[in-house]
C-alpha cells in the first residue's frame, strides 16, 4: 500500500499539464489586456484611414 502511495506521490505528469494550462491562460490574459490597451489607438487609426478613403473617393472624377 505504501509503495502505491509513494508511486502516486512521485508522479509528476499531472502538475506538468496543469502548469502548461496556467501558462496558456496567462498568455491569453496578457493578449486581451494588450488589445484592450490599444483599442482606442487602433480605432482612431482606422477612423482616420476611413476618412481619407471617403475623401479620396469623393474627389475621384474618373
């Protein structure tokens, strides 16, 4: 019985999978935080591009 408990205690395959899951979750949280921080800047950039394209399309006399 103690041999089986010792074998179970020394098995490290479970914690490794949990660690990989935690690392993946932390990376996902970091990506979400970065995108949230950049969202205002990206919105203004895309709005500027849209305005320029609307102006160029309005000035096109083709």
